[in-house]
C-alpha cells in the first residue's frame, strides 16, 4: 500500500485542459473563505498537495511576488497560476472567477441588508463563521510558516516582522522593504540560508512530481517580451480611461459614480499590505469624506466581506452598493439598479490593476525563479509575511472573542466554535469549506437561541 502511494506520487501528472482548470477556478470562487491567508491555504492544499498542478517552490515564488503588490494577493496568485498554465486568457479567467461569485453574492446580501435590516438568519450565520475564520487564519499561518521558515534566520525575520507590526505598528510596505533588503544583502555572504534544498521534491512532506515542477522550463508565453508588455499596458490604459471618460461625460466629474471610479483607482494603486491596510483608507474616504454610507453600515459591510467567499477587499462592493442606494443616484424608482451599478464600478476599478500587475510583471518574475539575487529577497519577504499574518490572526481573535472590547464580556460560544474549528483543521485536516459550513450552522442555532 505504501509502495503504491509512493509510485502514484512520483507518476507524472496528466496535462490540465483549459476547461478543467476553468471548473476549478469557478469552484474556488465559491469556496475561497477565510481572507487572504485562508484562501492561499486552500489554493496550496488544492493545487500543490492534491492536484499537483504546480510545485511548492514555484507556488511560493509566485506568492512572494504577489505579496509585494498593492491589491488582493490571493486573487493575484490565482491570476498568476492561471496565466502560467493557460496563457493570458487563463489568468483572466482565474482572476475574474475568484471575484465574480463574491460580487453577485454581495450585491444580493447588500440588497437584503438595506431592504430588511438585521436579518436573524444572516446574523446567525456570521456569528458562527467569524470564530471559524480565526482558526482558519491561525491554520494558514502554521501551514505557510512550516513551508517557508526553513532555518533559524528566516524564523528571526518572521519574529521581527511580527513585533514590528504588533508592537511598533510599522506600516506593512516598510516591513516588506526591510525584509527584501535583508534577504538581498544577507544572501551575498550567506547564500545557504536561502538555498532551495527544501523545495517541492525535497521538502519534509513529499507531494510528488508536479505538472509545473521546480525544474519545468518556463513556457514560451511566460517569457518576457517588450512587445507583450507594451500591448498589456496599452489595453489596461484603455480599460481604465474609457470608463472614467464615459462616466465623466455622462454624469459629470463631481457625480458619485465618477468619484467612486477615481477614489478606488487610488485605493488600488496606493495601498499595500492587503485588505486590512486598505480598509482604513476606504473608511476615511467613503464614510468621512464622501458620506456614501454610515460608520455602522461600514462595520456591517466588513462582516459581510469576512463571511462571503472571495477577497476580503470585496467589501468595496458593499460600499459602492450603499453609495448608489443611499443617494438614489438613478432616482427613487431605480434604487437596486443604482446600488448594483455602484458595486460594479468600484469592483472594476479596484481589481483592474491586479490583472495588469500580473500579466505585465509575471514574465519578469518567472525568469528569476532559479536566481538567488531575486529569490533571496522574496524568500525573506515570505518569512516576514508569516509574522504579519500571525498579527492578523490575533487581530481577528480580539474582535471575535471580545466583540465589545477587553472591558466587556468574553464570548464563550465563539471560543468553543473556534476550538472546534482548530481541531477540525489541525488534527483531522478537514477542508476549509466544510469547516465554514459547519461553523455557520452552529452559529445559526446559537444565535436564534439567544
């Protein structure tokens, strides 16, 4: 039996057709709960461990690049792998399907929220999902850390990154820059600290030969070409400029739809560090400056974003929907349409540049996966990100277990759900989607009984 399993691990993986990959990306769009850490853990489990479509080394190399970019790293990682497997169309399909189910779900939930107020069923589902998300993020921290922290030096980087953000509250871009520079300069004197001898085939846990393995040559479409870069940048410029021009000409520059396009363009380009780095900026602009929604509505929107599949930054769709609805931008007889258009506009301008960063930059990154001067900074950044994700896990824990602050009641029911989710993930290795489902059902029963 063991020999048979060993043979299957080292047997070649059959080529993956575009439509088979399409079905996987579609499924991922509906099961990608748990924020970026949970989503990356799901992709690692599916693509590296089970399907063996890509090796761990290549997966982490792509992840390191996505961590450097503004925007949702999990969605960008899906776009990267889809592009690597099936060219530009594969990347676009993977990235769009990562977002599209979440957009439709949030438009529907936003309408229910604004139309019917506090719906006990939805509130109950959220009540169970939130503590499960705590366990999912801790589990993701463990999984990514166990793969990427290969020596004491990388552990030290992770620890310092955690202290930098948890105690000193240093901005995420500064932590990334410091980790990258540390990796670059340290590798010149101690290259063995960043060697790939713990790669996919030599890792502690052998997942077998992958379709895109450590030594698989870069496919022709993934090689850098100036002509391709120019074409991508021109198309991206048109996809940004034409909608902005159209909104400005039809509604006027000061109209909320046009201002949404401009505001979320800045959010997409100027904010690094994932959703939790973007949210304070969005809150300040959408609530305090533009008044598209109230502070309470923004907090409720964050709960919706945490509890639906897709990137956490999809909370912007809720912001856009309420901005269109609250201000009756198409008149009082078209409130739902006004909200749906607002949600679509902010989603378009938030995610457009994520595709540009991957389709334009990934060919450069793919050419560097065996060059230490490029891989060492990225390896150090991954180590730092482990510390940052741990901080995120503690952030979640605080807000879920003490929902009204340390001075108020401790939520014992939430901690029981979190412990059960911990056991399911760590001991029984239950898939994230099943943990989320079970936690949602438990939360519903507990909430209704309150």
